[in-house]
C-alpha cells in the first residue's frame, strides 16, 4: 500500500478548494521550512564496515540497481475488504434487480409465483435506490483508497545509476510521477542516532531518502521548498542492518559494482501465492520485533488469517500492472528495448495465465469439486 508516498505527495501539492482533504492538509501541514537546503548526507563517507542488500534488489547491472520500496509489501487488506464489499453490494444488487425487479416491472407479472404486493414494491424501491447509493459511496470514497494498492503500478522502483549520477523514481502520477534527482543531493534519513552520534541500542527501521525541491504547491506550508522522499527496502532488524543497507547503495554509486556485488538472490517480480504468503507471514515489523517468540507463536496460531490475507495480497498484485521507466531513462541506463518490452509483456500477461493453475485446485477443494474437471473439458474439446 503506497500510503506514505501518497501522504508525502499530498503535503507538497495544492488540494482542490472546498473538499475535505483541503481542511485536513491545512491542519497537518508543517508550517516551518523543511530545511535550509544544505547537504546533510555525505555520500563519500563510509558509514559501515559491512554491506547488506536486504533482499531489496530487483536488478543489478554494472550501470544501475533497481531497489524496492517499503510499502510494496504492505498491501492486501484493503483489496480483501473492499473486494468483498464491492462483490457483496454490487453482486447482490445486480442479482436481485436482474432476476426479480427488472422482469417484474417490465412485464408487471407475478414474481416467483406470487403477485406483486406492497412488500415487493418496497423491495424494488430498495433495489433501485438504496443499493445504488451504497455502491456509489463505495466507489466514490473506497476506490481512491483501493487505488493505493490496486489498479495502479504493481511496484514502485527506485533506480540508482552510477554513470549518470542520478536517482530515478518510478511512480504513478497520483504519487508524483516519475522523478529524477541528483545522487549528490540525497539526504539519507538514518533514524536511531542521538545528538552525539551514538547508535548503541538504536532500533532498526526503513531507509528514507529525501531531496529538496525548489517548489512547494501547498499553500499552507509557509515555505517555497518541499521534500520528495523515497522509502526503501523492508524494515531492518537493527540499526547495523540499516547502515549496511545504505552502505550497499552508497558503495555501488561511489565505488562501483565490485564494492556492492550482485546478490545471490534477487527480489522476484513475479506475483505468486508463495511469495505473497511469505510476505504477509513475516509481518515486516521494524526493529526485529517480528522475530520475538511471542510473534512467532502468534503467526502459527493466526496462520488461517494470514492465508486469507495472502489472497488479498495476491489479488492486489493481479489487479495492478508492471511498469517500466520512460524510454529516455532506459536508454541512459543501457537497457535493451527488446528485453524491456518482452519483460513488460511477460510480467503483465503470464500471471493472468498461471494464476488459474493454483486458484482452481483451491476452489475445487473448498467447493468439493473435481480438480481434474478442466482437464476433462479440454480432452472432450480436443
């Protein structure tokens, strides 16, 4: 769920006057300037003796690395809740209206063997007034929220190009769109350090990178500057892991790919139930909280709930699409146009083809159906 990216974009944007969001932004906007524009992070300074790719690298070449964002894994619950609500309200309304109300009004005859009476007229009024109104409210207010994890880019990608010395952010327009920033102007938020620079006992978190923008369209900000931010990787267990993750990116950009070698296992881009289940099962809690004995036992006890959450996570990915950087960025990154096109087609088409291979057996098992029924149909058709 791209919640933090959306908040960061909204707080530097001009809201439409008169809407509820306008008053909310007015109250939560920080009136002070976000900074004086001076560089905080020294990209040449080595902050850790070890590096950690944090299983956050999608692609690693001699020219660039593609890194995942923090909120890519925080999805599924909204798709699960809103999907059930849309299915329930919309399906109930359409089913009732098409089977009873519409034929009755069209022919003005008996429905299910009973004459139309006052109760039936009331049911018809509900069919054509209440249910459409509820469905409208869900679409009007629920769909923009659902769009934070479905009907959008399947993942947000941050590309670090060591040759152009640029950082590219791949995002949909409602999150700020594709952005290009200078590597030397990056400010890395490394939480957990006190005023004396002591990191002892500091908890882990996720890596935040920020860049100062000269323009701020938020009229309530009280400053002409704004911050564009990227939230990288998953939650780190401790501060040492967070520093190792930053050091991996820094060494790639400053010292080359030999200082930050390709991970033995890259992060997959293929939506599949196994990766979705592992994602939600980990809980992705910062500071190593998810590894405590209590949470380990809790995950075992709540495995059915995690399994249902996995279905929502998988649904949100299938309802989204895989994107790619604009052609100009692909060209300076040395990407093959043919390979990029084939990858785009494959990542968007193949999941729709192989998903039924695990959805149908699951449905057949739950509904007591013959799991080999599609095979029998195919044999009879051939």
